[in-house]
């Protein structure tokens, strides 16, 4: 059993195919097949099987995958630490980000300082919905990610707190109200954006035992804002995710009762983080953490 064989096993499992795994690892498909067969012979179990033309993990394969991924994460940390010993002149930092709050308001300031201090560190940023960042962290596809707190399965650090607000068309019947309730937002068609805290919004309605009339599901906040501006529906977003536009073509209303949101950063296991990740955490806390 070698680390290379384990990396191939994880690549095949994640991509559900030998061809895609080979392309990702930039090796031949025969090398991938040979590595999987070698592991199956050594461990004496079947790891993968074909089902309806697709590669699927066996039950034992899925269990062993959960063992292998932390091992590879630790191996990556060892390599990173060796790089760190060379005064942070080389290395890689993978960051998961969601929505405008982290991608536009938090991350740029942190990266500006980071790149100035450590220009040799190669930085990769992946952006997706909040739940996608959670999956990236669990699968060790990113080293650190922005998350909506609390997230007890990770080691986390809070950065900022804002509030959730409702967005209404300018001619909405509740335009004169100082605030709106979740009940108010269940009357009109609802626009659910997948760009940011969609999970939080869904949990808010579920906790209140309410069900919004979801008519639009958007992947970008700008699409959500456009739908509300046209009068197609109402929505809930985080206040810090909104553009700083004093003449916005929609109404922003606080929720009643107020609902706060806390955004922070998370790692899967701080005991296995690299120095490059630790420095990112330190800079984020220095710039944004509340006293």
C-alpha cells in the first residue's frame, strides 16, 4: 500500500470513474486500474464495482474511503510543513468561499495582506453555496472555508455578525411597514438564492413551521435581486451580502423578530492544519474578529 495508490483510490471514488480519475491525476487509465487491483489484492476485499455502466463503491470500499481520506490529509500536512520550514517560500492554500459576504467583503482584504506577506504561496479559491463549502471541508478539498456558524463538526472562529433582511418590490403592500415577519413572506412567490445562506433561510421557515411559496431558485445573488426588482417575488438574504447601493430598486426590511447571522472560518481539524492555513486564520482574526 502506497500513498499514490491511496490517492488513486480516492480519485476514482470521488469521480466515479477510472477515466476521469486518470485525467485528474494526469496518469494512464491502466495505471489507475493497476493501483485499484493492487489494493484489492493486498486488502482482500472488493473496493469498486460497476453498476449500470457506472463505478460505485462497495460497502467496505465506502468504509475504507473514510479511513483513507484523513491519512491523505495528514500526508498533505506533512508535505506542507516541510515547505513551511523553507520560510513559507512555497506552498498551497485552498480556500472555500460562499456568497458576496465572504467572497467580496471578507476574502479580498485577507488575501491582500496574505499575498503581500507570502507571495510564494499559491492560493486556490473555490466558491459555491454554503452547503458546498461544508462538503469541501469534509472531503478535504479545501484547507479552510467560510461558514455560517455554528458548525460544531469543525474547528471554527467567528468573524462578523450581521442580520437577515427581507427584500420586497418597491410597490409591495408591506412597503410602509418598518419590518416584516416570516408569515408576511409566505403570501407572495419566494425567491430562494443558492448563492449564500440558503440552508439558513430554509431552516428559519422550518423552525417557524412555515413553508414559503418558492417559485424561483437562483444560483447568483444578482439574479435574486433582479427577480425582486421586477416584482416577481420576495426573498430573505444576509444584509452584508447586498451591494452598497443607496438607491437600490427594491426595499430592504428588517425581520420581526430580528434574526442574526454569524459568519466565520472553519477547518476540519486544527491539529492537522498547515502553517499556511494558520497564517490565514491569524490574518482573518486580526482584520475582522470582534473584540
